[in-house]
C-alpha cells in the first residue's frame, strides 16, 4: 500500500503467513497479471487495465517477465533481457500459456475483436499481435473478453465471449502450424443471455486426450432459477462442449474460477456471493466452493461452502489460483482480495 507496486510473495504454510520476497513484478499500480509456471521458469504477463476492449489505449504495453527460482533462498530473480512487450495496448484481461514446441501464446480482446500473439524464436521475442480470423471472433461487445489455454499435448485453444451473439466460442490451433492457421471455432454454449465477460479456462495437465474445462458467467440476471454460473467441459473425442450449472441466478455468484484435482479427478469451483440477500449478481461478499467429479459434472444447489469470509468487511472478491492441476503434493491455495479493507485473503483448501 506504500510503494503501490506488485511483488512476489511466498506462502509459509507452517504459519499460514505470506513473506515478501521483494522481487518486483510491475511498478505500475494499475496493472493485473497472469502467471504461468512451466517447471523451469516463472512467467508473468502484466497488462495495464482498460475498462473495456474498446477503451484499450496505445502506449500502455502488456509486458512479459521471466523469472528463475533459487531453492536455497526460496526467491525469484528476473532473467536478463526481461521484461519484453507482448502488446502496446492496455486491455481488460490478458492470459498466457505455452505449447508443446515452447511457444508462448497470449490472448485478449481489443476493439471488439479477439487478438492473439505468440513468441518467435525464444521467450523474449514476440511477433506482431493479430486478430483471430474465425467465426464469432469479431463484432464483440465492449466488455467481451478472451482467454488462452494449452491442452492435449499438441495444441492451444482460445475461448471468448460474444455477447452480441449470446455465445461463448472456442477455437483450436495445432502446435507447429502457422500462427494464423486456426481450426473453425466451436460454439461452447449459446442461448439468449448465456454469455458474459467472466471466463476461467483450465486444461487437465498430463492428459493427452485434451480435457478442457471453463467456469463462465451468464447474463441471465432477471431469472432467479436460471443458471448464473456454468461449468463447461470439452469432449476430447468430438471437440464439442457440454455445460452444467454451478449456481443459479438467485445464488448471486460472480467471478468464478476452477481448479482441477488430477489425482482424484475432481473439479473445485470457487465464486463470490454476498453473505446475505441478493442485491445484484456481481456484489462482493465471501468466497464459496463447490466440487464435482470430472466424469459426471453436477453441483449441489445453493451457494456452497464458505472458504473465505470477513465478518467485519463483507467485501472479499476476485478469487484466483494456479493454472496447474493439483494433488496431495502441492495442495490447493486460493487467494482473493478485499478492496474496501485493502487486504488479501487466502484459503489453504483440503483436498
């Protein structure tokens, strides 16, 4: 709160407290970051926040930093030559992942279109951003967003919302193909008011079949019994998508994320909901959890089990966790923030 910088902190699980490693991520206070650990390096893509994809401004670059880990000091150091520029524009969101050839990919929405970029010849060299040329990837509404994921051991995918078409779409790119060669987009879910600008996209790691899941929000705000949050699942055999309701509009969930327990084949889904009442979907409160088997996705009714709640300040929101699939060796940690009390919260969730 003093320096208004973003730094890397380490969770000391013996005391459940956070230690500041002092390693700088970004000195710009109005940024958000997406983080990827690939087993050898830590990648942080940090972008200046725009209120919508049509409010993106030039001269506010999205940057990629790469860090090496020192196990003796339990700290990270930025590698020589970083940070580097992914895009020159601010954006509402931006996510990254790495394919099987070592190419890093980034995706975001800009000027009512889905944009993509990738590295060329090493982590520090990015190509020129380009709009995704596939059905449904243009003529977006101003608050539509996109996300990227590597999956199946041989491809990457981009999911985006298109509220003008009331749909979520997913397009695939085979590793090693030209950057602008993408398969025809698939409709992940479609129907009146089924799309909104909340997407959390995860792939089951170590899975050559290509299981991909997403937690998304609908815009069915007026219908209490309608699904407010959906969990989408890609069928590896056909590439088609199925959906299951995580919560109803009356539950007032917002900002959903999912974490994949590969050891037990269980989906952990977290979302915010107010502690009482339901003034509108999207208000802060506490963070709730529900779980489901991956093979037969079904969630119990209600808001779920509370994993983070502050009785003195019911304003916890924006849960986040790892891209990696989890198990007993790593456990499951979820982080969230309270913008009123200006504090971070975390939950060390038993598996």
